[in-house]
C-alpha cells in the first residue's frame, strides 16, 4: 500500500517496480477504464503518436523542439530513461519534477481502484494526467512497444508517425515484417492521418491496407514526400494534391538524418491544418534537438560515444554512421558492449564485428541482462581471441578500454540503454 499523500518519488518508484517493470500485458481495456475515471480533458489537444522499431525517440525530440520553437506548449512522453525516471515526461521543454510526478502517480492510483496496472500503463496514465493539468496543446507520445495494444494507443492519434519497421521483440510482436507492421499499424485511426518513413515494401503494403480500411490519409516517404541530404542542408518536398508540391530547404540536424523527412512531413501537415509552425522554429529545432545515448559524444581524448543500438536495424544505422566517419591513420575503434537476453544478440554482433578492432563485452545485471560469455561466443567466430575481452560489469569493461586506448582512438559504448546509462554513470565518477 502506498501513501497517496507521499511526496517521495523514491517511494512511488519502488511501488511501481514491485509491479515488475519487465512484465508486459498488452491490452487497452484496463487502461481505458482508468482513463475514463480520471476525467482527462482532451479538448483542443493535438495528439501525435510515434511508433517504429528505431528512431522513435529522436523523432519525438525533434517534433517537440519544433513545436515549442514555434510557440506551442508541448508535452513529450518517451521511454526508457537513461538516468532518472523524470526524463520520460517533459512538460514544455523541461523534465517533470519529483512533486509533479508524485501528484500524477497519486491521481492514477486513486482512479484505478482494484484494476491492476503494469508499470508502463501506470506511468503512461501519469503522463496523460500531467499533460492535461499543464494544459499543453500538443502531446507527442512514443509508443513503447508495438502499437495496437500499447497503453499509449488508448488515445486516438490525430497524426500517427511510423518511423521504421524491423525485427525486434519478435516473441511478442511476431516473427515477420508483415506481422510486426500489423501491430504498429494499430495506431492508425479512422479518418485520421498517418505518415510513414521509408519502410520495407511488405511493411508499406500493410500500412496502405490499414489506412484504406479505416479511411485514414496516408503519406509515404518516396511516394508523397522526400528529403535530399546535401552537404549543408536538407531539401524537402511534399505532394498533397494535384497542385505544385511544397518545397523547402532546412539546416542539417543533430538527430539522425534518417528521422528528419517524416518529421518534416508531420510538421508541414500541421501547417496545412492551420497551425503556425514556422520555418524559423523548424530550423532552430534541427540545430538544437538532441537525444541522449544516440551517438552522443561524452568524452574527448579519446573520443567516447554512447549509442543505445540494441537491435539489427539500429546496429546497421550505427554501422553507416561509423563508416561515414573514417578514423585517422593508425587510430583504433574500440567497442564496449552489453546486451539484454531478449535481443537478437548474434544478429547485432554480426553487424558490429567488422566495425571495431577490439571488443570489451560485459554482463548486464537483472533478470533480462545477458552474460558476457554469450557475447564472447557470438563474436568468437569472426574476431580473433586476442581482440576480445569479457568483464562482469560495464564499469570494468569501460575502465579497461580507456586504459588501453590511445588519445587518437575512439570508444563506442553500445548494445542497450542499460549499458549506456551504466557507462555514463561511471564516466561521471571518473
């Protein structure tokens, strides 16, 4: 039992963690009942839901920044966090405060009665409560898992954004691209709008069928909109009807470039609906929006990067970024990698094996954390034994990598949010 008047965030998080944060119960009935009891006012709120295998967080960050830079009050809900739970809920550009979170958790607890909620369902309803209380005009909501039965999907998205489709969480979402695409297509609602970034053809086919079935307006990258990456700018084009297409040029982004075209499409569609999204606001967001843990440079000499790449699609994106940035002659690229058991460890490491000269693999804690021995085995067929080292913790792996690196070398810490967070903590203490 939790004290509803408690202003101690640690007490609330302990309560939520006792619900088992790794337990996933897909379904919307329980969340919908509690949401109805909470009497949350959605009048004059524009809801943007973002689903996909990769690129969700970066897309949310860029949308949020552009909306706020254009003068709108915006809330952003993403997961997981790197260091503090507060990072998951942003109220108009700031992480939610401890007391605000406690008030939100108390509101959810009081409304749920005897209805059981999972960790994610509880926190999602808390975000909705806080956004409504702050009277935010836009809610940018990341779908945590899948789409159709994710707690966020209890709300109807005015615009749904599908960032990418790849094989991840196959034990829950399905073992094929069409099966996973069908789950993510569940956020497409009748008579609403969906924007799809570049998707595999079989996934695009699923989105087209779903949009047609429910009468949703569909915008596909490559068919309806496109963006060309130039040396110092993006060239964006959108076709919305029989007239001349809309074209504009924007500065390069800090978030991964692959996320930008679909976000620009969403923002342009909002302009066509009468929202005053400004070119200056978009440009400011592109120059400033960042998301921790996505090729984030955290130290120099040697350069140390954090990247949460944890599935094959993210590993391929990381590979493209590293190959586009050659090292200086004689420099080495070292990897500190820890992963979770439910990921395609062998698939991810097969992509990463050619990228690095040395690997410092580590065990991760908790029920989902995988042991370093499995990572070692996965790499042993393609990486020489004298370039592989295994450690019990992220901290130990990072310490050794730093000790053996030269100033001109590069260290990339990747494989999981857990790995990136532990490494960032260790760096802060050093």
